[in-house]
């Protein structure tokens, strides 16, 4: 699914599809989840991918950009499908799921979902930036 050159992480053969959009419904800090010792902070997020376009869209992959406060590295997470699925979203339909990121501390996450319409157009939609906030210490 990779191809050069990139425009802000989006391959040039993909176009933004009007009417396909992402809502981040909730983000929760979940310290009870397993996390590696070098990234001990798990954040669960709840996503809706809405298709208000006139075409059926198959979601084929995703790319996340995670920035952690105080660390210069950008963590890039990309791969096929969404939580092990390749959802087909009909016009007016929604695909909802939840997943998580583990971090070294607070930060932000954003990204894109990539797909294809029933007519074969390669499309994407942006995942809006959301905060990964640690609870205040007492």
C-alpha cells in the first residue's frame, strides 16, 4: 500500500473523499491494560468512520502518527485493515470500533484511513488529532 512521494503521510494516488469522515467519540486512560515497561501508559480510543458519500467504501488500511510530549521521535503505526477487519461502509453507514495506543507519557494521535470506492477510486479520510492525557496526580 506504500507509494512515493508522500504528501503529509498520504500517498499521492489517494484523494480525500468528500463525505467520508472520522469521529473520535472518546479517549480514556486505561492503566489496567497490559503495556510494555518502556511505554507504560495505555489509552483506549473509540472511533466512528462515517460514509456520507454516494459510494460504498472499503477501508483497506490505516496510518497513525503519535507524538509524545517531551520526546522528539514521531511514532508511526500503519498497516492493513482496521482491528483485523476490512470494513465495507455503504452510503449512510458507519463502522465503529475501539483500539488503543501505549505511550511513554501524554501526547497526541492523528492519522488517516485508506480505502477504495466501489468504482475503484483510491480514497482517504483524516483521523482528527486527539489528546492522550494522563490523569492529574493527587
